[in-house]
C-alpha cells in the first residue's frame, strides 16, 4: 500500500524499471488475483451555526477482483536484450 500517487521514473528521479512506491515485482510465473483499492481523502467542510468544521476521514473503494497472468519475470520491452544493447531501457 502506498499513500503517494504513481509518477513516471523521470518525475521520481529514478532510472527506468527501478522500483517505485506503486510497483510490484512478481518472482514466479502464474495467475494471480488482484484487487485495486483506491483511498479518497475528504476535502470538505460544513457549517451548522456559522462555524466551519472540517470533515475528516478517507473513503476506500475496492475494484472487483480480477486475474492477471504473469507469463515472464524478465522485462523485455525493446528489440534487443541487455547483452546486445547494454545502454537500452532497463539495462
């Protein structure tokens, strides 16, 4: 779980494929059931007698569970491997 939104690697000051607060690495191939939970923070106030009161709290909304298939545990998003092009993304 993280309380920070996802950003690009560049925005985070990281190299491509570095771990981030919103990343997860699977170490085994297989089918996994995933549920995404989004936490919304209330940004509101109300008044009943002229005095404003903040509304505290968060609201957690879960997605329906869905399966994902991990078919490889190596990242290969380019036309060459890191041995062929050591300067490529993720190398």
